[in-house]
C-alpha cells in the first residue's frame, strides 16, 4: 500500500521554536551553532557531547524512514537509529542536516543540508559512562 | 480578558539524539 501514516515529529524542529541553552540563554532553533551545544554540555553535570559519524544510511521499514548507522565517540560504538527522512541532525561545523533536506524545509521551514556518510553529528551520552 | 499565549520553550538537549554506546561490563 502506498499509504503511510505520517508520524508527528517533535515540534521543536519547527523554525522559530525557542530553545533554552544550559546557561539559560534563549535562541531560535534555526540560530543554533555548534558552540551552543558544546557549551551547554560543558555546563551540564549529566550529559556530555559525543561525536557520532554517519557510517551508513539504508532504507527503513517504511518509505519515509531511513536507518542511520553511527559510529559513536572515541570507542566508535556502532549505534543504529531509524528515523523519518526529514529528521534533522546537527552536524559539527555545518548545522542542521537531514536525509531529505527538501522535506525538512517543507515541513519545518528549517534550512537543512543533506546528511551524508562521513558527516559528524552532535549526540549525547551520559557522563560517567565508561 | 485575553490571556497571552505562552510560547513553549524547549531544552537544548531535546534537539540532540541520545546515542548511548553499548556497554560491556
């Protein structure tokens, strides 16, 4: 069947959404910079930033989904996530990127680059994990 | 009286995927 039930993506990716950084500063989602994530994580007692490199991008279970395989952190742990093609990730030094930037822009009015194998995304882990 | 609409504020970490490496103890 060609029908697909659209899964609602989180509202905070919509252009204009107000994001609070760890120091209390408010920014619009489209104005976030790599430093904002790094500095917020530095303040956080629980979370730390990890670099997650895109290793593979495969088709997901539904036509609108992709399975992205990341290599996470210094240990290069392999982690797979299945997301909708329009789901944006924040790439270090580049900003918001998704597998289908046109769709992300259409749905969220959020300017996006194309997420590619080799891109290094901002991700989080818990501090204290060894 | 018209109450002002409150604008939702989202925490920064909600935008970042939580990718926990598999642990081996």
